[in-house]
């Protein structure tokens, strides 16, 4: 059973996370899946941001949900990573989809609120990208997503604090994917998920020795902050 590479927020070890340059680097490396986070602005636009505020990854301050798209677009989302990324913008969800090729799976983590579900699905439908998209969602968000698109692929994000409870909940809710925290990942849990046809993502691993162990356990996707190293571990990229 093959193991594949998921670029967590693009390539944040070398590029500003959740930005177009980070995704371009991941695509250049040939990754199989890209993970990113979506929040909603004060005026109802879907943008990419992991944290509830823009403080850590831009030169601005404030909560995403209290800022307008125009205000967020004025921010520098790259300089904190390196001077060469100065002027990098926070991308909208729509702008992100425009650069994604059809052969890469999109691991879309839905942050707070139900509106984010509706916005994300509307954009995916418009660009005919439902088939390549996985919604990392809580149970309530997943239920709303299935109302809009029955059969949409879901990564269960409920009950993650308890390892076996998380596996149980994933089985019970019919989610197609689980994203096990690395500390909760065991060969037994991976096998149990596979017995129920659940695809196993692991968050996260950046070291080759640990990545090889996860490969031996049959993990399907490894999330990593350093996709170059994982692609080398997988034997798909030269040193």
C-alpha cells in the first residue's frame, strides 16, 4: 500500500504558509495533496488563514472575522517568513482554487462557522472541483456539507482529543478520511480504519525515520511542513 505526500499549508518551512508561493513550491515538488485553512471575513469572503487573527502571519492585527477583505488584502503575509516574500497577499479561497491543478487533492480545513461551508462549496461547484476536494470538518459542518453535496468527501475533525473515540466517531459518521494526530497514530488504529475503508492521514511528520515508520504502518497520507524531505523519503525526489 502506497503512502503519499500532503503539503501542510503549502511548504511553510521555506515559504509563507497558506499563500500562493507556498502552494507553487508544493506543486513544483509534485505533492499529492495540499492542505490549507479557510476563514470568513467580516464582509463574507472566504480567505486563507489558520489562526483566528492575522497577527502571527501578517504585518497586521485583528480577527479575520472582524476585518473586511479589502483590509486583509492590504496586509503583507510574506515578510515574516523571509524578505524575498515581502508583499505576498493573503489569498482568497477563489484565488487559491484558480492555481490548483486537477491532479492534486485539496485538503480544505474549515474554520469557525457554518457560512464557511456554504462559501467553500459554492466556489468548488462553480469551478467543478468537488471531486478533488476533501472537507476537514466537524460533524455539524459535515452535515451541512452533505446537505449541499451528498457524498462529498469528508475528513472527520470531531472528537480528535481522544484517539479511539476519534476513530469510533469517524466510523459512525461515515467520513471517508481521518486525520490522526501523530501522537495517536499506531499500526492498530491504522489497520482498524482500513478495515472500515477509511483513508488515513497523519498530522504530521517531518523526519525521514519517522516517515518511514508511518509508511511501514500503511498510512495513506503524511502531512508535512517540509514536503521536499517527505518526497525524498518516498523516493520520488532526488537528494
